C-alpha cells in the first residue's frame, strides 16, 4: 500500500494549483498585499459566500486552524490503544506547534513571516476611512498597536486628507512586501500533520468505539481544511504568495520524509 501522506499531499497540491489558476484566469482573487485593496470587501463578497471574509469557515475554523488541529490530535492520541500512544507522536505535535509559533507569532520579536514582508520591501500601513493610506513606523505593526488621534497625535499632523475624530481608532498592517500566505502554510501543515497521525490508526486491525470516533473526526477536519485551502486559493492572496505558502512547508519538512516513507 502506498504512503497515504504522498497521496494527500499530491491531491492538496493539485487542488491548490487548479484553484489558483482559476483565480488568475477569471480574476477572482483579491491581492491582500495591496494597501488600497486589502481593507475593502472582496468584489465578489455579495455573490460568492466564501469571498466574504466574515464567512463561517474563515471566522470559526481558518483563523483558529492550529487550535482545531491540536484538539483533533489530542482526541486521537488520548483514545489510542497503548500500541500507538507513543511519545513520538507528541514530539511531532510539539515540533510543528513550534513551527507555527515561529512563522506566524514570534521569532525573537516579530514572526518570521513578518520579517520576510519587511525584508522584501514591506511597510506598516494604516488604512484611513477616506480610502487613503498612511505609512507609520514598523514597530506599530509589530506591536499590533491600536492607533488614534489621542494615542498617536504626531502621526496625523502631516496628514491633510484626514483628521480623525476622537473616538476613531484602527490597527496598521504590514503591506506591499511579499506576504507569504500564512493561511495556506498553516492549512498545509494541519492537513499533513493530521494525515501523518491517521497512519497510526489505519494500521490497527481493531479500533475501539471512542478511537473510531476520533479517526472520523480527524478525517472530517482534513476535509474541512481541503475546503478552506480551495476557498483561500480561489479568493485571496496573489498567486505567488499562495505558492510560497504551500512550498514553505514542503521545504521545511519534505513530505513525506524519505527516511520513514514506508514505516
């Protein structure tokens, strides 16, 4: 029997490629690195449910993807029989949780993805209600500071196009640089991690009722992450940003790892 990880990875790559190609041919994606566009609703948001950033999948699943993935792993590991309840599986989760933190949350200060945006020419941009943008110090993006006339009056002194009201406030974002798609990176990592964990369960000749429920839950979550990958590739990020999000995980862990491809 072939390695299920290779099958899933190939299917995921094909899905990402065709959804991205469709988005280019039919112009369905929103360039989220463009500061003039990223704060606006997606042009298709009224006619395409998943083009709306407030859709259920994005709000309750994608934004909490590693939390859901970790919960599915814990359910699977806790209900596993002793023969497959190994420390190796926990170590894999710890390593990939560390990867998630380093790339998306913290790497001796700003996350690695944020450092890449800045290194590739990114700026800290504050979107104004007028549609204009204001470039502010990078530190305000790294700290995710909420800006207002009261907290940072010096930022608005030179702006003649917009004088904010006292109660107006907003958070600036890193834009214009190369924004590796964190969603695609995290979804790829989640899918491949859960697939790797399912291999242990699929080897069992007999599974208890609780562990069978855990296996089904893991498989269902993988399907949800496939759908999330499809909608992200179809509606958000420039093509190269999605490609680098997908390939970053591949380069880091090389799935499946050659050393244990047939374990």
